């Protein structure tokens, strides 16, 4: 990517951040886990489920997301299927984050200027510049992120944009099998920004204590299918796909725990993620988010009546 293209993206991100309805989050370790989408894999919602795992492990997650454009299930579609109230104010999302350690910022609620792009994006059904801008315009202004990108060519440019915008600790990832996630089935290329320095390296599941497995069984056709698989992965893991999904979540949530500086290494982060999954705390976090997001909305209405 040309340097002027990076300049243009920095400018676009800056404008979107300035126009966003900000969410007041003060936690030093606050992190976001987000992907550009557009990888065409139609896997279950890895980033969104990973956010629950990170919160269950003691992290603070300000999750930013939207409905699916090129995928069968976007983060908003999944959480809506789970009963989470998407239409919260910035203050209500902040309450979720403060009280539960996780909150969801539905992009159209915070980037009102972008609402007009929703229809055309959906109609196009393909990657646009908004796939790249969205992950870098978190309304809570988090300085720590795990970002998946749909192309290896985007790894360093995204890291350089966030470096110039003052990010603290970032991992930008793209797997050799084409995912905008850390893959369970192939090596994953990483561009890490930490303390102002950018480093490039490759990781494998085995390096993090997880056995590589093919991705078969992790594809979904709807938000409901994704939710069922996530509940199995975070619950009793009654199916082979559920166990496989749990391993995939451990890798990605573990990386986010590391990026949040709650673990001193990726391996320690994965270990912490596994504890949150196998203890049942991550599944409980999903129930809490669903209940609390509706409670605070009703509670606010009650105080206004």
C-alpha cells in the first residue's frame, strides 16, 4: 500500500472517530477484538465469542461491530439472536462494560454519518473501504486491539495506521488459509505493534499448546447456527465441532488477553482463555450480557416515566 494511501486512511479514521458517538471507557486494559470480514469463510462468530471469553477471564472488552455484509452472520446478528439489546445509548454501553466487563457498540448507533452506507454495502455484498475503517474506529477509543484482516497485504498498513494514531498494543492477523482470525488449521501471520514498535512473525496453534485441526464443522449458514455452535463450545462441548470451536476461541481470545497486557505471553493468554471456557464463565457472560442489556434499557425507561 502506498504511503499516501496510509495517509488517506489515517485521515478517514480520524474523521470517523471525531464524528462518532463516543463511549466513555477508562479501563487501562480495555480491548477490542474485531475483523474486517470479507474472508468468505462463513465461520461462526469467532471475534464476538472471543470477547465473551476475554471478559470471563477478567478482561474488559469494548466490542465494536455490525450486521453481516459479506458473511452469513455479523456480530450484531449473533448477539441479537442471543437476546442482546443492540440499541443502547453510549452511556448504557459504558454501564455494560463497567458492570460486566463487556459491552457491544452497534456501529450504526455510534457512527450516524455512516448509516447511509448500510444499504449500498449490503447490496454490493462485497468488501469496501468500510471493512478496513470499521475496526479502526472503535467508539470507546480503545488503544489495544486484536484485528483480523482479509488480506496479508493489509497487515503492516493497518498496524502503521494505528501506530500513527497512538495505539498502545495491537495484533493484526491473517492466516495462511485466508481467515481474518487466528486459524486453528494453518499458520497465522502477525503484525504486532507494541510500545511504538512493529514486528512481524508467524504463529501456529502448536506453539500455543493447541492441536491444529481442519475447519470443517465451523461453517455456519445463519446467526442461529453460529449461536448454537458457540453455546456448545462454551458449554458442554457435546459435539466435535463444539470442541473444535472452543480451541479456535482459545487461540483468539488468548491473543486478545495478551494484547490487553493481562498476560505476559501469547501462550499464557491462551491458557487463561481455556480456563474461562472450561469453567463455564464465558457462557455465563453471554447470559449476563443478554439480561443486563435489556435490564438497563428498561431501567432507563422506568426512570423517565
